């Protein structure tokens, strides 16, 4: 059923979180519990956004039906519905990220100046769906799935609001909006300020073990852009192959909650650290 066995445990976790979402939605009677749940779930659902991203690069199941069902869960947890990442990110951003006039996640203003974090996050979040739809003109089959699944997601959300509007607001709709914003905010640090035509010099990387565990190795971002269809479990190996070609100053600290002081700060690796990364490459590759 799974394309890669490494996806089994993550998918189980997403289903468990969704089961918890539904439990809170159907059972919460106090006004404060859904509000508390919104706050507690903000960061974990931000991590789930990374896995939704991986899924829309390389679907986790071999067959369409379980993929569509998983994408409904992802849509409620992250605010990014079926094929939205595919259109906006996979066949949008990944093809255009070296050109700030075309990039669907562009960090430059029309006058050439650099956006601030909040400006970028808000603009990217608000334009995500219109830009995905626009990219879909070149991919009509993907756009049909994007539109039809988006309408289904809205219908399901409407049923939830009809049944209990207050719990639906705090357990589903607001987390969807917040996750989309936080995802856009996190992507600001992937490429901002890096204007180049060299893929090895166009992304910041995060080596923090906890961050990569929670995000499916998203910190190996140069490797991800070098070979975007590669399964997330293989990104550290590819990073090792590329390590000597990646500038030593293209590394960052992870964000909160992994680092509270100096969150997202730039790092520069020493020559020995770069060599140690390169030596992680398996022998004979």
C-alpha cells in the first residue's frame, strides 16, 4: 500500500492527531477547551505541514483513494488541500525559485527590495490558492483534482460548522488558517536573500536532529531542491554528496521550540564540520 515503508509511522501519527481533533470537536462542551487545543496544536500542525509538503512531492500511497483520504486529513490539519502544494510548490516554486519575478513564493517586492518576515508570510498565505489555480492552467488534470477536492473540503467543513460552529471554528478552521500562515512564515528562511543561479547556493539548511525528525528532513533543503522527487528519508544521504559544494555559511538554527534564543539565526560551518558531513555519504555511492 505504501510507496516507502518509512511513511507508515508518520501516517499513523497523522491519523491519530485527526482522531484527537474529532474527539475534541465532538466532546468539548467548555468554551476554553477548543481555544486551548488551538494553541497547543499550532506547532505540531506546523510540523505536519512539512509532511503534507513531502506527500505532494511524492505521494505516500500507491493508489489514488488512500492518497485523497489522507489529503482531506492534511487539509484540515494544515490548511493546504489536495494538490495545492503540488501546483503552488512542486510545479511552481521548485521550477521558479531562482527567478524572483516568477517564484510563487517570492521574497522580493516588485521594486527589488526584500520583504520582511510578516509581510512575506501574510502575502504568501493570502496568494497561495490564487497562485496555485493560476499554475494549474498548465496542468489541467491536477487543477481539476485541486478544485474538486477543495470543494469537497469546503463541504465537509460546512457540515462541521452546521453541527457545532464554535468547535468547528477553533478545532478546524482557525488551525487551518494558522497552519497556512505559519508554514508560509517558515518558508521565508529557506531562500531569503539568496539571489543566484546555482542550486547549491540557493537554499539555507538546518542540521538540527530534532527539527529534521519532526519535519521529515526538511532541513536538508539544498538536497531537496537538487532532487525534489527524492523520498524524504534519503535527503541526508544526498546532502552528504553535496556537502563540499554547499557554501559553509548557508546553514541556520531551527526555529521555536527547538531553539528559543537565536531562532533561525545564520550559522557558518567550519571546514572540519563540512568534511564530517561529506563523510556521511555511504561507501560505494
